[in-house]
């Protein structure tokens, strides 16, 4: 068959997971330049920039959530797509084995992780024939945090702060603004969105994701849609959502809109939200050998200029050192906006752990503990020890039904995550004396370097991302965004940006 096909696809996966394309790098640089020096968004973007460099230099995953691998493959007429499909799957499994992809394929009925990123529906493969000799393979890796921020509207609809959205381009504009606003920090903004007007419920979402394969500087060939994209980009950044929902001048780095015909009775607007860790690349392959003839989105002959120097976290001198386990007085002294540097033991826990702890005693003493919402990428060493290779925060709001109960029951004093939590958790923090610390979503390489060592693991039967990892932290930076006095930066930014959204109606 094609002797180099497997290796070419493997290279594509590794590069996509570890090195952001130039247009996204440029957009992150531009966002950094726009934010005020020393602001929360500027500090967050500095961490993001360092993380991008660290991932590329060490060929590590940019974000620990390497997402749902989605391949778009174009083949010459007569190519054996069945064989290619098996080769792509083998390459995905190999990239997972090498730690470039996190095992992300979970049986929806049993909760069991296949460990290989293979299973019904994963990876996603779309084949199309075309009248060219080459094989084109494009890949997008889109994680769960931003995937959960996708939204589909059925017009006409009443939208919070914006009023009625009709079946017009003006109605579509309102939907898109609403989609960006509702994501707040949960989708690891500043984000980029793909939009589809029309189609049916299924094809509409597929086309919205397809739009994410366009480069950020691409101009829509349809003048009407180009105008809509430009209009959205002209106003959306006045919302003030900012990086990670911290407030700031850049909430969106790109908006790409496509349109499909629809049924007379339907008018869907689908929005695919992608995070700053906008990982998409592609290759053109020699159809006789499968070797890479050229890359899409990047030119390997152009050297990558680092995003910034690697001077470490940029301190202002106002950072507060926290050493776990924490006592109540220390925690109650913290206020929203404080930047903390956390050291000492911490335990990871996400969906499976939270659910488990509601009916089982914890495997470790959580009194005064720092709980980290994180599903790391870990490597088992030859001597049986573990090394974390990627460890950014996961979206915390999923744990809202459990968090307050677990804080009260076990004495947890700090929760590290991203995107913030809701009213129930906020009340729990106040009642029991605990804080929520927002880390920078996706900064998996940066935070992996803040983990001195892995001291153990519990509940490994839940799979690597869902297990409870016992980590020793050293100067792990995060921002207090919910304190023990009932204050929530997330609530404040959502309210302020909602008022701004109303002005764009
Ligand atoms: S950067 Fe955030 S939203 Fe994007 S994949 Fe990583 S954790 Fe998910």
C-alpha cells in the first residue's frame, strides 16, 4: 500500500497536539499586545504564551485535553479508504501510547476509558473523494471544555440581554454574540468560533466545525458572510469577557461563518467554540507513497519565533505564597483578585472522583487539602514512578452538584480549576471557609513544570485522566476568583459583560 502513510499521519497528530499553527500564535501575540500590562488577562496570556513555547520545544501536549481527534481526508478516486481508516486509527493509538494524546475515549455506558483513543465514534473520520492526485489529511483537536460551549439556536428565539433573534443575518449576529458571552471563561478564551447558518441539526454542527479549518485571517468569499464576520469581530471584544473570563479587551480571536440550505420550517444557527489552544494542522501526501509532500497552515522552512522569553511566571511582588495543607484563617484572609503561588501536596479530582466521594470515604485525608480539577497526561517510568507531562485545569462547573458537599464533608480548603463555579459552591466556600483558585486553562506544559513530583495515585481504575493523583506542587500560580466572603469574579464579569451585550442588541 502506501509505505509512509502511517508515519505521516503520526507526525501530523504529534505536531497538531504540540505546536500551534502560525495564525493562532499571531492572534495570541496580538491579544497580549492589546491587554493592559499587569492586568489579569495579561498575566494569563503570558502564561499561555510560555506554555505554547514549552509545548513546541519539548514536543509536549499544548493542553492536557487533546480532545476529540477529527480528521478530514480527501483522496483521489479509487484510493482504498478502508485501509487508510485502519492506518489512521493505528496512528492515533500510537500517538496515545507516546503520550502525545491523552486517552480520551470513554465508554458512555460503563465509563471505562479504552486507553487508546479508539472506540465507537473515536476518532472522527470524514472521507471525501476529489479530482486531485494528492491525499489531503486535516486534523483538529478540540477539547471538552470548549466543546461543551458549543451551542445551537433555533430561530426565531428570545436571547438573554439581546431580545428577539429573527431569521435574518441580524438574528444570526445576535446568536453569535450570545454564544461568546455565554462561554465566559469556561471555554478557555480568547476563543475562535465556527458558525453555520442553516442545515439540519446534525449537518449544521458539522459545518460549524468545518469552518474552524479556515485560517483566522481568511476572508469569506461570500461578501454577505464576510460582512457578518467583520461586524462581529468589530464589536465582540467590547464585551469585556477577556482571557479565561478574567475581564479584558480580547474575548474572541476569530469568527468564521458558513451557510447551508435548510428546510423551510427550520432555521438553525450552530456555533462551534474553540479555545485559545486552537490545534489544527494538515498535510498533503504523495498518493503513491503516503509521504508528506507539504504541510498545510504552516511552512516548516520558516523558523518559529518564540512567543516570549522563558523567564517563568511574571511576578508583580503582590503574589501570596500558600502552603498546603491550608488552615481556615489563611483561606479567609484571601480576597477575589489575589494572585497566589501554591506549594505542597494537592490531589486531583474530576467527574468520576467527585461522584465517587459522594458515597465513599476519600482514599486520602482531605482536611485542609488543595483539590485540583485536572485530568493530567502521565507517563509511567521504568522504575514504576510516574511523571506528569501535561497538567492544566479542567472546567470546574461540571462539579457544581458535588463541590459544596465535599468541601463541607471533608474539609477541603482550596479548589483549583478553571471557568469558575456556581452559587451553590460559592455559598459552600463561605460557610466552610474555602476558596476557588482559577488557573489558566490549557496551560498544561506550564503547570506540569509546577509539579515537583507525583507522590502516588488512587482510584486508578477510573482511568488516567479521572484518577486521583497525589501531586507535590511548587509555586503553582492561580488567581482567587471566588473567596470565602461570597465574592465571585465570574459572577461580576458575567453581569458586567451581560450589560455590555445588551448595548450590542
Ligand atoms: S485549552 Fe481549555 S478548553 Fe481548550 S482543550 Fe484545553 S482545557 Fe479544554
